[in-house]
């Protein structure tokens, strides 16, 4: 068996004359939550549909737990559970009926269907809705049922496409917790264009933009792109803006209060040491100095444009 649950090699896909995916190479391990990040139209959905066998690539290879998806699709798909952006629910069925149907579709033996249904209901917190018709469930609980069908056959890889889309804040928190619980036993590939979603749920990130992988690493490595370019300083005897702007490296000063300002700088973070030294020499009475990082939206924009520069 492969050490990775998913491996993609030189993946390409074209719709008519336009390439949606170009030379994607990525690999994810067998535990944890892996974020597939990208803006709308970046190629995420195409990549996910290829991974799940819904779409055939123009060229390239996909391996699920070491099994070539193209050469042995039935075997490879046994390892995959998939929740599309819109849960594939039969809303006239109740929870038990629907999950039993999904279990049989997944090849679970008739004698094991009941236990499989009970297991995922408990896991997803929907056991008290066993006889509830699906259309009468809230969006959050419909999403839980969608996740339940994706894990009912205990797959090694669960692929979730925008699983918190359209949910209220409380439902989002509950679904994030559920995803983390699922990831203790298997890998979860979470597709989203929402940066806070990645921060809250994922251990690793694979970012696709313009049909290519532009980032692959940990959430900590991703956050390192958010380099400081400003700091907020508070002084008992704050000099005027023009005095601070004469310090080499300081580009602009924004006065916030009588004793506090925001300083924009370029180059080395040694600028903080210079400000501290000047404060001592000039008796500015420094009280506090705090670096500010760029927003994750700025990081996203930097990585999105990486291939265009």
C-alpha cells in the first residue's frame, strides 16, 4: 500500500479550447484535514471531480491508496467518500431510508447495513432524526446527513466540496468539529475558497490557482507569507509624524491618537530596533510596539498572482 492516500501526477484537463487544470502534482497523507484552496474558477471543482472519478482527465494519473484510478476505478473508488457542494439527498426519504440506500449503493452487505447506518448517525449527531424526512431538516442537519453518506463505507479518503457553504455561524462551527473528528481516523480533503475555513480546520494546504498548484505546505508555512509591513507604537511623548518619517526605512506614519500611531515600513524588521533606540535617545517614552501582519486576503492575492509575475 502507498504511504499517501492520494497522489496526482501531471494532471491536465481541458474544456473545449480552455485548460481548466494544467500539470497539477500533489500528494496527501493518510490522516488529518487537507485544504484544497483556490478562488472561484481556479480549477478546484475540476480537480475534485477527477479525483472522485466523476470526470476523466485529458491526461495525467490519479492514485487512491496506490490504486490507479483509470486502470482500476472500482477498486480505487472503494477508498473514496464524496460530498459535493450540494448534498445528493433524496428529500422524500427519511434519514434511515436514505442512509440505508447509500449503504447498499456502496456494496455493504445486507446484514451489515443496519449497523453501518447506526454508526454514522451516531458519528454525525443525527441519531435523534432517524425517522425525519430529509426535506424537513435544517441546512446544517442536511449537511450532516450528506457527510454521513460520504463515510458510511468507512473510506480512507473523504472529499468535501465547500461543506459549510450556506450555513449559519453556529452550524459552521459544528460542521468544522465534525470534520476534525472524522479526520482522526482518515484523510479529509476539504475544498474551499474561504480562507478562515482553511485556518480553522486544516493541517495542510494545497492551493490551486489558474489551474496550477501555487502553494503546498502547512498552515504555518502559509501564514508565513503574511509578512509584517506595519507596526503600531504607543509613546508617552510621541513626536510628530514628520520626525518619525525621517527614520530610514519608515515610509509613512498614520496618527491614531495623541500617543499612538501606525508606522508603515519597508525592508528589514530592524526598523523596530531603530525606533526603540531613537525613543531612548529622544526621550519619547516608548510604552508599546506591536507588529501587524498582512491579512490572509493579501496572502491569497499574492499566491494567486504568483504564476502571472
